């Protein structure tokens, strides 16, 4: 079970009896490192060096909303990776935007990028520009934007349906009651990607077929546009790390080997 460390990342490991893989996970919007504790239990039992980055302004982190930016997110992931090499870098949802920018900056240190129900941007894309093309997502009709505060929320009575319709009721209720507003600025920030760096990194995509946050059709389009040929599909909502943690962990472990 991972714990947030200095409000920025979670690092867990177990005794190593084989080659240690460095796996770095970046959560998505309206989420935090704590949401990945089921997956952490499985992955660390296999002796992996697991780092779960808690992005600024999420979970228990108290970074002022006015200071939160995509650049700050990227910095937190770079800081978490440090000098590690052959890193398996994983992004869920908005985390796909973050890991793409990180991959561009330190491509030689990254062995593979794994996108889990995530946005896969092209150069100059932002989460907002991609989300505006999504015809299946329920986000837009349930989005509450507070421009003065610089945050966006999801209508409480829609949270379960939007994010985790297939999760146990108790889990869905907990999420609905504890979800923090999402900083706005990073959502509109474009990435800068090149074929020479980001384009050369091996990529894998894990689809969530019943996703109402990032529609399955958009997932498929982004995969095609990015030229990703290695994919998996799970019959899940937007949160396979809650609904199918063991299967998802097995996929990650296989790809990290």
C-alpha cells in the first residue's frame, strides 16, 4: 500500500529477488496517487520499484491553485524519476498528456510509455483540444467551471456514472464525497512533442471499452493517430485500476519485463 511522500509522490518497493523494474505512474484529473493502491499492492509484491507521482493540487497536496501548471506537473514527474533509466512511464487519463511531455524531455531514460484510458496528444494538442472532439464523453454536460477560483468540478450526482459506473457502490460514494476540484490551467496547456524524441519511444495503450470519461471511439482514434500497435482492452469504466486492478497490474508487469 503506497503513501503520499512529501505530498508529491509515493514510492514503494519490496525485497528484490529478480531484475527490478522501475515503474512510474501518473494519475489523471480529479484523482491522486492514493487511488492506485490496489495496483500498488500487486506490482510491489513482484519486486518492482514503483513510484506513484501525486501531482500538485491533488490528494493532500496544498499547492495553491494559482501556482499549478502543466509545467509544474512535468517537473514533479521529472523529479520523481531523477536519474533512473529504462523507466516504464504510465499515464492514466490526463496523465497521458503529462507523460508525453516528460517523454519528450528525457526520452533516453524512458523504456516505454503506457497509456491507460488516457489522452495521447500530438504536437500542440492539449487535453481541452482533444476532449472537444469526444462525442461519447459525459464530462462536458456535467462540468462545473469556476473561472474565478481557477478550477473545474463534476456535478456530484454524476461522478459515479462518469468515472466508475462499474465500481462497488461504497467506492463510488466515497469518490463522490471526496473528489477535489481540478485546476483549470493545465487542461488547456498544449504539449510540445517531436518525432525525434517522443516519437521514438515505444508505446502501449490499455483501452477501457465502457469509458464515459474518454470515449472508446476517441481512444481508438488517438491510438491510430499515434501509430500505437500494441494494445489491450478491458471491459471497464474509466477506472480499471479500481475495477480490474489484478488484470491491469498483470498487463503492466508483462510490459515492464
